[in-house]
C-alpha cells in the first residue's frame, strides 16, 4: 500500500469514527515484569470455552494483553493477578475472572466511538479494558473506598479520560445520558428499569441476573431501533450482588 492510499484510508476511518481494530487507545509501560504472564493469560482465554462460547475477537485479546491487571489488584494478590480466576479486592468485592471480563466485553460488541456505561467500577480493570476499545467510557461505583481507590489509580495510569462517579448505579448515570452499551459487573435481582431507559435503541446490555446464593445467569439484552428489548441467556455465572437501593 503506497502512502497516498494509506492516508486516504486513515482519513476515511476518521470521518466515519472508526479506528483500525488493532490499535489500543492507551499506552502502558510494558517493561513491568508481567508481559509473559499477560501473554499466558490471553492464551488461556483463547483456549477457554464455556457453553460453546469462546473469546476470539482480536481487539479484545489485544486489550487483555495490554492492560496491566496486576495494577488493579491489592499488592498481596499481584502474584496471582494473571491467573484465570476472580480475586478479592476488599469490601466483599472481587475483580472478575479474566475470561469473564473478556467474554462480557465481546458480548457487548463495542465499536470505536460508542458511549459505554459500566455499573460497578470495583478495581477499575473492566473500565480500563473498555477504554482500549472506545474513548467514551463511564463507570459508577457505590462503595466509596473502592470509588476513591479506582479514581486514584486512573490518575496514576493516565486514564483520566475515563468518566467515573461514586453513586448508586442501579439508577444509571445521574446526568441521564444515553448509552450504546451497558455492562453491569454485579448480579441484580432483576433487570434495572432505569438502565434499560438509558440504553439507546440498537444498544446492548450485558448483566448477570439472579439471587446472591442462588442460580445466576449472564444475560445479553438487545434493544432494537424501535426500542423493543429482547433477552438471551448466555451461561450460568456467580457474581457478587449489586448493592444499593432499588435492587
């Protein structure tokens, strides 16, 4: 491809709001001693298959290989950071299993430029993964110490363009914005109506639904252009509960 065609392709992608799929939106210092562990984690995710589903979208695998997960776990957990398992982050909360993070992200089907809302910031890891795919990331955390911790980490990692708030995510983003995609990282007893209202026509929501100690299902909710919603059950899961009034 000559320089003229490359420039033409770049101008076209910028006009349509689409960037090349292999380009991450954030640069981390990779000389951190964990590059091999991240590569092994990604290989595990690629090989993992549950209910006939595997994660094979390269942009997501690139994001998982780029974001330093060890920075999002407590120091005493860092040797376990790249294991394919959830880890405690305190206050009764966890950072999700890497495969589940990748799967939920793939189900959301995020394109560059989309506006994405995450409910349950927790460690901040899922938000950082989302930020690899689109610069328009919004995230809410109800537990004040976790909200403060993730905000501090976003600053340390120069992720200051991630929009974050402390508050009850059941009711959605307080400014009543509309979102192309919504990911909920804690199990709700039912689908929160306020979140459905903030989901744009043509949008998708990925959310675990079910009781704390009972059977939970990961659901993919799709809204058509007329605003009608349909629900697809993906697989059984176990998440910490969505807390706060309304649930």
